[in-house]
C-alpha cells in the first residue's frame, strides 16, 4: 500500500514539472503582442492633426515670415477736449439772460443762436451806432464839395468807432440796427455743448462762461508713461486708442518735457480723429504706442509660441503630412510681443503661433506614459 502511494506521488510530481516546462517554452516562443500594442499606443508622440482637431484644441498654425519689428508700449490714457476746437461762450458786457436757444448736450452748427442777452451798455452802443451811420450817410450824400473836410472826416471816424464798439460787444450786423439792448450770442463753429452754467433772468458779468462749445470731431488723449519710456516716443508716431471694443488710430502730437515728481511719469499727447463720436472727455482708455523705428526684417514668432521642453527652447512645426513636431530653436531679442528666431526654423515653415502650451502638455503626458511603461 505504501509502495503504491509513493509511486502515485512521484508520477504526479513528474506531470507537474513537465507542464511547467511546456508553459515556459510556449511563453518564450510567443511574441509580446500586448507590449507592442502598448508601445503603439504611446510611442507615436507626434500624431497627425486635421483642421477640426486644431480648432478644437485652440491651436493656430501660420507660415513663418520675415517681419520688421518695433516695440509696442501700452499705457493708460485719458480723453481730454481738443483745446484748439474748444470755445467758451461769454458776454463782453454786464447783461441779463433773456432767452436760451441751446442746452447741455446739444450739437449745434456754426452760426446757430445760443443765448439772447440784454444790456444797457449795448443799448447805448446800438443808439450811438445808429446815429453815427445816419450822419455818415447824410455827409456822403452831400459830398466833399458841400461840407468841410473836417466834418467829413469826423463823420467817417465816428461811424467806424461805433461799429468797432458794437463788434467788441459781440453784436452781429443784424443786431446793430435796433437800440433795444438785446443781442444774441451765436456758435462760432460747429460742436457740442459740454457746459451750461446759467438760468433765465440771471445777471451775467463780462467773461462769465455761459456755454462751453467743443468740436469733438478730433479729441486729445493724454497717455502716462514712465519717463524713460516716454522719451522713446517720437512726435508724429502712429498710435492706437482702445476703449472696450472701440479701436481708433491716432498720432503723437506732443511729448511733455516735464516729469511728475510724485509718480515719475511723463505725458504723451495724441491727436485722435473721433470716428463715430465714440470718445468723450474724461473717458479712460488704453493706448498702444510704438517705441523707436522698425528694424530690418527678421524671422520672429509670438513669444507665447516658444516653450521650454527638456531644457531647450522649442517651437512646434507641422510637416506636409500634418504631423506636428517640437523643434529646438535659438531665440534672440524680445521686441514687443515677438521673439526673434536665430536658428532652428526657416522662412515658410508652418509653425504653431497659438496653442503651444497644449502641445507641450501633450508631449509631457506622452513622456510620462513611456517612463511608466
């Protein structure tokens, strides 16, 4: 019985050993299909991209071209009234307000009536002018032969003085014939009423501002920059003013020769054609200015299109098959938002100009997957 049990045990052990050897031989002869599949999944670090995939990932590709670069500076700015197109409407004599013809915010044409005033001094001037013109008309009708030379000259001088007085009071030709003391101030040019500081019946002294009339077709923008940057802005240089979605072109008309002691900023004044009446005095805007002249044409990419990968500065280039690869480049100077490319890319290469960080993240993810495998 013991002999039979021993024989059975030995046979079982032998079968197990034979089975194990056969399994090892089979594994050695079988190719590693799962490993290859895994390598196929992660080994292609540069997949092909179609237009839809690029758009979905926020990646934009453009041919690399040479361009003349100039540094662009951004600065806060404030819209101010064009002083050369601004007029203060004021009386030249003591007067009372009789009637208003315009109000705050109105846009008026040149010659439009603004306000009617009444003045005792103006009444006297109108009366004197009327008498002087009547006398001058009589003397002219008699002729030099009928009157003395002195009387002729006195009548001529008297009418000229009376007309000059009426003109100094702001009387128009139509307002000089009466002697009621009323006269109307009119708009010397087209513009908008931006100040209105009086009421009907108010007594107005000479020089008191009744209206502020501003021609808003051209406005000024005062940009504030650090003094060292303001000195690099040339008078006549082009500029852009941004207010929300509004972007208007202008030019530098003046650069201040004074630096604020408190902020160490200097002022650069722009002249901006106000298309569509979009800008108004007091608006805060963003100003884009060009510093210095543009240099020679050179290869350059937007600075965010260059990323650091494995210690190298790289850009992403797409080949004819749609495959995007990382290419090590040697970067030069940073001018504005562009970086000069000295080596690594050629003119005409299709390169990623937006979305480089998406590709960098994908590259790093692929490398981590390979290291894990």
